[in-house]
């Protein structure tokens, strides 16, 4: 499961990394939790990329209401192409969720130890995500979810699951909704973890209300 991450990269760093023209107003944060608007990259019909803010907690388009979105903050890579909640989005609505790092907790004899997982060069990166458009009468919601998979050797000492990270040279392949989804499935193998590091941090980050540099200390 991935239930907490951060985005502290500057707008210039994000624009440069994802080769964007501009960014919408977005909320940078040291401690992002579900049910917030988070920064995503999506592909438009003309193949250009656009940064948008989406609600974290996917609501399927066929859902009768949007109240249970907190249950769909993650989608399992093993079933994402088949499960009704995610199948349509995986086929046509894949996205990149922008991050600077994420948090996971390892069980230890003394309790749980928080770790900050980030790129070794401290640059932004992207989780594999899906997005949906839900509408009922006058209510509309654009939402997203983070895809997770089994832990690689880097993450296994910390947690059994981890978010899928898409390598920069595969961004276009992941977002291309005109391509067969069989081309997207191999990208769920987390080869991007080769450039990641896990740093232990204090329990300050445990409180979702804490949102400052102490989350990384």
C-alpha cells in the first residue's frame, strides 16, 4: 500500500523533468494524504501532456456515489487490468502521479520505523496511476489512484508492497492511450527502483497533520 508521499520539487524542476509547458496551481507538501488534490500528468487527445490536479481516491465512473473513494487510493498491479473498478481506466486513462518521495513503515522490535524513499539525486519522479471521471446529476469528480506491486529487494526489508515507479524514458509509453494495453503491463515491473534510496526518518511524519521539513529528518 502507498498511503503517504510528498512533493517538494520546485515548479521549474517539475516542468523540466516532465517536459511541460506550464503547471496549474498546486499544493506542494511534505506529507500528502489521501482525499487531497494531487498533481498528475495526463495525455490529451493531441498527444500533448498536461499537468492537472486530481482527487486522490479513485471513484469508478459507474459508482452510485463518491463517498467510498478512500477505499481506492491504490490499485494492485496484479489485477489492475481485470478488476472492474480499474479495468476501463487502465485501458484508456493512465496517468503519472508526480512525487519527490514516499513514506513507508517497517515493523521493528521497538515499534514502527518510518522510511523516506526517494531518488538518489533528489529529483522528482512519477508513480504509475490511473484516473477517472465520475459524474452524477450536477456533481463531477476527477480522481486518481496509485498502482502498487510486490516489493523488490530494495523495499522488502521495509514493506511487502510498494508503488510502481515509471522510468522517465517510459513516460510516453505509459500514457499512450492509443497503444494496446499489453505495452503498458511490462512497465509495472519497477525497474526504476534501481535509482531509489530509503532513508530512515523520525516519527514526526506519522502524524498526517505535520507538514514541514521535520518529516524528512
